[in-house]
C-alpha cells in the first residue's frame, strides 16, 4: 500500500499546501512535483474535460514525486467519479455541492470500504491502486480508509448546519466555496462583500473549534495572512489556467504598447 501523503500530514497535525490544475497533461504535475514544494495536486475535474485514462496518468505523475493527489468531482455522478479516481490512485476527494448533512454522510460513505465496520459503499474493484495483489484484502480495505474526504461548504444548507457537518465521522477537511454560496443566496459576484466575509469567517472558526482542518484557496502568500491570523494552516494556491491567462494578458498588453498598437 502506497503512503497517503495528505493523510500522513493531517494525522501529524502539520500544515499542508496544494495547487490546482485544470489540465490533464501529466507533465504539468511533474513540473509541480519538481519544485519539491507542494504536498499534493488538486485536479479540478469539475471544471474541465477528462477521461479515465487521464486519471491514471495524473495519479502516476504525482506518485513520482511523493505528492498526494486530490480530485474535485461534480455533484453527479459523484459515486462513479470518486471511486474511479481512487481506483486510479487519487488519495483524496473533494466533494462539491453538498446541500444537507445527509449529502455529506453519503459522500463520506462513497470513500469508505463496504464493510460492516466502515459502513461505506466502496467494494472490491481491482483497479490501478490494487494491482499489486491486495484487492479485497486487509491492505485494500486500509487503502480506502486512508482516502482523505474533503467537503465544499458552499450551500446554505451546509453553512446553516456547519456544526452538524463537522461532526460527521469521516469528514477530514472542509473548503469554503464563496462563489457558489454568494450566487445561491442572491449575492452573485459579491463574494468579497462584508456580509460574505462574515459567513466565511463563521465557517472557518467553526471548523477550527471542532478540530477539523479547514482549507483556504488563495493566489499568493499575502492573501493568506488573513487566514493564518485566524488559525488556518491548510492552503491550495493558484490554478494553471488563471496563471497562464494572467501572464498572457500582462505581456500581451505590454507588447501592444511597445508596438504602438
């Protein structure tokens, strides 16, 4: 059984750092791994196209550099996507669009073994992560238990019931989703408003109080200070497509000025 890097860090109470990618090009994961600075890569599958072969290759690339791998999945078909990603070697799943505490419980069950003790729905499937002969055995069961379950808190139902969500056994991490929440409550485009920041802070403080790791998404270390002062120690920074767009925009504008266009 391969070690789950993110799980090990969470167990040890250490801070974590990840980054997002939309691309399915494994070399991008290798470039991130080559820096030696990131604990895991999050493939934001919810936002782009991919195949099952891509999942295998992204997980392989992360393993080359002893990094963890997280996948953010659509609300449907979340069971299929999550279990295929884990089968490919992904070590964490970030579930979007949970609306109720029961939704959260269902997501946890997706990533737990289908045993009497665990009460999950993940059965025996000899996929990439179990090719080495432990399909269905104790090591196979333990590998599933080690999968890190992260939940997006981005709907009024989970915000209003945040303490109940945090008390669900098997929730390993939460992530605030300000864009979805602001749209859902009629504040579209106002995720930075004082009202939204108050809700955001309430979610983070509840997680910290409950001892559940809360992750913040920021673009640079300056933006992290607000969260660091709050006690947040888990971050996922930047997104490949946004990084490329910013570079193309700035340099394109500079060159157009230099060319007199």
